[in-house]
């Protein structure tokens, strides 16, 4: 897996850090899909309101996958 630089983890609070799509109103951006412990620490899989997926390890973004646009 490729690490995502920490600079990309703190974008404008009204934009997705992966695809930079704007949030609409009070849209809930991140939904926790799964969380479990591993030897590396706590791993979380979250999806954004825009469809992007992020993988966090101990709260730090490890991997970001943009939503597929059709």
C-alpha cells in the first residue's frame, strides 16, 4: 500500500480530501464501514458522501481510493 502524505489529510473542511468534491449543505461526509485491530494498530474503512473510500490506521490516512465516475 502507498502512504498518503499528511498534507492531503487536512483539506478544506467542506471538500473531500480525495476527489475535492464540495459537500452539499450538512451532508455527512464520512461513514465508518468497518473497524478492526491488527498488529499494525486499529484499521478503519470509511466511505465519503461522494463515494470515495479511505483506509485509516490509528487515525492516519494510509490509502485513498477515488469514487468511480461514470
